[in-house]
C-alpha cells in the first residue's frame, strides 16, 4: 500500500486552480499553483491521468516531469529537498462522455439539444482534471477560477468571489474552500433554473435543474433540504460548515448522488419530484437528500484516511438518512422501509460466499470503485450502525457523534476514532461489540434447538445461501433482542443453553444483523393467523424474509413458505390490518416461488390462482380509484394488490389495465398504478409490437423520471423477441437510453425469462462496448453481478464461467465474478432440491381451494 500513497511523501496545503473550459471543442487548459510540504525523497509526487503536462515550475525554477504507474507523475528539479514548496503546473485535457472527471450532460429543451458540463471526482477522478494528490487524507484548501462561455450559470463548492466578462469569456473565481479532500471539489456550468431559500441560521440553499423540467419539480427538494440542514445542525451539535448549499439535478449522472461539499449533484430522479407523482418518489428524494446532507458532516467535515474506511462515510450516512427522515416525516414510517429494503439487500448479498466485509483493505487502486457495494458498505453498514445505536442507546449515540465531529473537524479519521468517541459517551466497549461485524464478511444464523431434559440450545454459525457453513469459525457478539424478558441479552460464544420455555422470537424490531432458525414446532405456531395477528408489520415482513433465506439455504423446507404466505395474507386482508410493506414482502415471496417453479406450466397457473385468492379481499375493498383524503399507505397498498392481481391474470384486472391505457394519457394515469398498467398492456395486448414502439419513443422525449421508470419496467417485461431486440439495440444508443440507465435495462431484461438468453448473448457480444463505456466507473462490475443474480441453469453457469473467468485478473471485476459464480451455483442447487416438493404443494393447495 505504501507504493500508492503519495500523501506520505508530499502533503498539499492549498491549490489555486484556473481552468479554461472549451466545451464545444471538448478540451480544457489549466494551471494549478500548489503549496505543500515534501516529506521524503527528491521528487514531488502528484496524480495526473489523461493530462498533457506542458510546463512545470518549482519555487520559480523550471522542472521536469516523469510518468509512473498508478497515474503518478514526479516533478523533478535540481537540489530539490524536503520542506515547503510552491509548484506551478500548466496542462491540458479532454472532456469525455465518461461520467467521471469532467464530462458533458445532454438534454433537450423544447426539442432543441442542450449541454451542460459537470464533474464527478469521487473516488479518484480529480486527477483527470488537474494534477493533485488525489487521496482522502491529502486535505487542502482550494481556490478555483473557471473561464467559460458567457450567459451561463457557473457553480462550485463556495460562493462566487468575483465574476466578470473578459475578451468574450466569463471569468468566475470562487471563494476559497475549507480544508477538504480532492474528491469533494466540484463544478457545474450550463443554462440552469433555480429555487432558493434560507435556513434559520442563514445558510443559502439552492435547488438547480435544467429548464427541461417544470419549476414546480424543485419545490419538494428545496423544502426538504432546508429542513434537513437544520435537523443535522441540531442533531450533530455542529453548524453546517459552509455559507451555502446547492443541490443540482444532472441529466447524466452515474451514481444516485454525490456529496460534493456545498455543491451536491444528483440524478434528476433523485432530486426532482413531480408534485402529482407517487409518494414513493418524494420519499426517495427525501432520503437521498438526507443521505447527501449527512455527508456534509460524515465524510466532508470529518473524512476517512483511506478508502478501506469508506464505511465511516457511507454506513453512517445511510443510517442517518432514516433517522432524519423519520424525525421530519414520521407519517412515512421509514424504519419499516429500512427493514423491507436495506435489510433485505444486506442479508441477500451478505449471504454469498466471497462477499466483501464492510471494512475492506485496498491493495490496488482499481479496487477502490468495487468498495461502493450498496448492499454491504451502505445497507449492511447501516444495519450495523443501527444495531450499535440500539446497543448503547440514542443519547449516547448522539453525544458520541457530537464529540467525534468537534474533535476531528477538517481532519481525517479511522474507525478507532469513532469507536473511542462512542465508547466515551456510552461507557461501553463499542469496538469490542463492532469490530467482528465490520471486519468479517457474512452474518450469523442463530439456531434454536430443543434438546432432551427440557433444554434449549442456542448456537451461532455463519450463514451462506447454499447452507454450507464451510467450516467458518467466525464468532460475532450478537445482541439477541428476544421478545421475552429473562432471556440472554447477548450471545458471544459458539453456543449456550437455557431452560426450555414457550416459543419466543429474536431480533425484535429487526435491529441486528442476523437471522434465526427456529424449531419446526415453533415455525408451525408462527405460521398461524392468530400468532401473526399479534405481531407488528416489521416483525411480519422480517420473519417472512428470514424464512425465504432459510429456504434458499435448504435449512427450512420450501413448501413451508406456501402456508406462511397464506397466513400472513389472511391477517393482512382488510384495509385496517393491511400494511404495504408487508404486502411488498408477500409479493417478493411469491416471486421466489415463481423462480423455483419456472417452466412448470401447471404449477405456474396454480400459483397464479392461489395469488388471486390471496389478494381478492383487498382488491375488492380498494378498487382502482383512489378515494379523497385516503392515507398514503392505502395508495401504495392498492398498487401492490393490483400488480399481484395482474400477475395472477385476473381477467377483469387485465381488461381494466387495457382500458386505462387507451383512455387516459400517460401523464394523467394514477402514478401509483401506471407502471402496472403499462406492464400488463405490454405483456398481454401488444401483439404487433406497436405499443412498445410508441412507449420507447415517449421514453426518449419524456422529462418526468417517474414516467420513464414506469416505461422501462413495462418494456423490459415483454415476451416478444422482436421487441426485446429493439430494446437491446437501444441500450447502445445514448440518444435513446442514457448510459447511466443501461445497467437497469440490462438487469430487467435478464430477469425476464423470455429475454434472458438473448440478453446474456448481448452482454457477450458487446462486452468491448461495455468496457469502453463503463470502464473506470463504479458501474462496470454491475454487469457480472446482475448476471450472477439472474442466471439459474447449469448451462448458464457454464456460459458465465467461460466468459468471465478470463476477466478475473481485473481487480475491478474479480470479486463480482467470483460471487456471481457462487450465486448461480447456489440457485441451481436450490431449484434442483426444492422444485419437485414445491410443485406438489402448490398444486395440492390450489386443488384444495
């Protein structure tokens, strides 16, 4: 690692950067004057990638430059010695379509093509725009001057200090930034609209977007941003550190959002909210803004020393988004979403052999982008922070964070610094609780076994999705969270015994990162409507998901899922009892059954009939039309119930979807139901492909992200090969499908069994294009990952292995490929084991109705 850490040799203190952006020529020229201290050696090391260095001056004297591996350049001058130096480097570079470094965003206003320029420097892409020490620990101040076209908006991290037109160009100089890491520097230039507000403490907040969108789409984000800044100021006990906070929606953006200090950038769908759109969109926008704003403290004010502690940024930001949104919008019950989304993603990914831990040492720069695993560093990390919060208590958690920010402001930390602050505030050894969870991959399954002599045995072992523990000897300190008093609080050993008692459940509130395998007699009780009715929504969906995981691993018989789903649906069969998150988990469970029995026509038809019987009571109660003043939960519940009715191919539901599509303009369809309506029409009514062609054309011209997402979901559900070919062709046409969205279209098509083979072949045939388009980006490893998620036959495993094995030497792909192979192998095993008994139970259940 020493060979790739430049900060240990040279420590920058300030950058004075001037960039002349020639947008139409797709080039830029620049000069950086850099102050810093050389600690060791006779050359000043910097990072530079894709830049042509034209002149180097050190302390007023001409110097030479040499190029080395890992994007390192060394600046050499006679008699250069350790100490403070001023370096001036003149350079030029290119503006490329890769969505990192400096790149253009494309969009249309009233049908006319437009462009803006934006930056994305995380994780190590600042070096593509100016020479620097591009490492988190190399904090410095930055003063930026941009030379651009006139009549354009120019934004950066800090307010504008000076702006003037000169020689037909606009010269904009920004105020000096606080001390921060290079990956947080950012700028955007283009023709933008804005809405502004001011927090109670005087922070200027702006929400920016292109003029392709209605001005009203900025309203919700602005209100949320102001409220969230004020919440974090109070919660962390440290004021927001800058004078302004701009939020910019970019037409082209690879990630969801980026926390650049004072200039947060977003995908348009993560910031802009149609006031008439689905509540899920506003909730999503609020959580993304909450996540990015928490980074203004977690990550920006206090930053990890190196990328292996990325979780210090992302795990905490992920849990804080839920803490903040729950405080400001309690009606949304977002901890329920935490269990149905974050917990599900984390447990499924973390059950795979070869998955990374939350804390992951980095030995090669190309591995950095692989750290950004949303299911591990984000979702699992958030679960672990939530577990710790419960273990030490909310007051100690909050007090410890306040101390952490106060003591380490504008500096870098490691995990031990955070553990110390939280240990001091709680009086507990937080490191002893958390280290095993952070440093080890996977999670435990706690088995409860009834033994002779009226004894229960509780034991722990690492859970794998194929049921083989591989002799893994990891031990975790597990907060058991039993729903009964007088039971152990923690399990820190391999096993323990206790007197047998009435059945109880562990992990109350889903606040710890483990699952439980209960005795069969207990599971029979837990699958009764009487027992389920006494449990809250989180417990219901948590238990159902745990059973899905245990079935995958062969630790619970697959046929047990059928009566469990029926019992939960029975309890949830009235508007008063029904919960949209629980029905979302029921829908997921049905999808798991569908995957196992795929191809058995009789069982598939039977499962559809069973599904209709499950949803009919609520389908009849809710109908298709929203009622005035109804709860937001009801609107989301209706969407899930109608989606399941359409899957079940209930004829009146299919007819209603067809009727609505032809009678109501797309933008006026109920946004909660629009996706299901379009999907049904594509699957059942698009006999000649004309509807698909119309929708794809509308997708191209549509500026509403919710409508675009609904069209994507619908089109990729097609059974028609010709339509599938049209979509696969469009994936390589950026005028139709933006590169930022290709991975979603790919995985949606791959999940569709009618398109799977052709979509896999598309990947094989076009891998060169995929590497050219996404290489160096965080999304490249999504392709082997998604393929591993969807393929399920021995032949498909063979094809996956044959294609990807030669690519395993690429550090950016190696882990995703290895995990993908294990994922497909486990799925093949499960289908071979569970298919026949599950088909038998489904047919019998249907026949008995």
